[in-house]
């Protein structure tokens, strides 16, 4: 180092050679995109893997959540959530489904149960949504699903390349 506190060209090159590049292909969230195991309405094990070609909107709901009803009903028409042709909408329940009515409705939609998905995406309570976009290595956008319109607004912003987090995570394990 020089007497002015500057690195020589060789020292600077050595520092740059050992540096880790900043991931510029990030969504708005710090959560990494990840696959997970789930069960279908028939109880069969299903692997949900991140797509390399289309967006996946994960909508976390509950049998007892009144606010989830609108989301479940709208799930038959993914375009209502701002999704395009070929994009995928998956409804996710946390654990065992006890209602036969819910099971029969789930069979009409892509509805799965997965405690693992709730854990991986740090969902503490429905209604919640997570958008996975193949352009980014982290979750594109996420937040409380205050209704179909709120989810659509966040999805469309992310699709325009303006992803934003719709809620704040209070964490102590990140800088």
C-alpha cells in the first residue's frame, strides 16, 4: 500500500480476484427461490420445483381464514392475479385438510398441502403470497394477500421489473 493509503495495481487486482460478485438477478425479497415437497388432494407426494420458463404464484391459505375465501375462488382464473399464459398459481395449505368440502374444491384447483413451503418462505399465517420469477434468484415479491387486487398489483409491478416487498420482515439474522 502506498503512503497515501492506496493499493498498488497488483494489490487491487488481488483483491478483485478474490471478491464475490453482487447478485444482480435478485427479486425484492432476500429469500432464495427454492423447491419444496407437498401433498395433493389425493394425498400423493408432489415435488414443486422452481420453473426456469414461467412465473409461479404461491398463495398461502387456510381452511378457517375468512379473508382466504376470495383468493381460493379467484384461483380458478389466474389472470385475475395478473398472471400470464403459461404462468402457474398454486394454493398452499399448511397441514392436513380436515374438510371434505375443501378437499373436493382443492381438486378443481392446483391446491397442495405443505408445511415445508410455509417454513421455507417464512409464512407465519395466511393469507400470504410469494411470486417466483425465473429472472431472479430470490423471491420476486411477497406479502400479505389483502385480496386479489392487492396481489395483482404486486405481481404486475414485479413483471414490469419493479418488484417490491409488500411487507417488512423484522429479523436479526441479516445485516
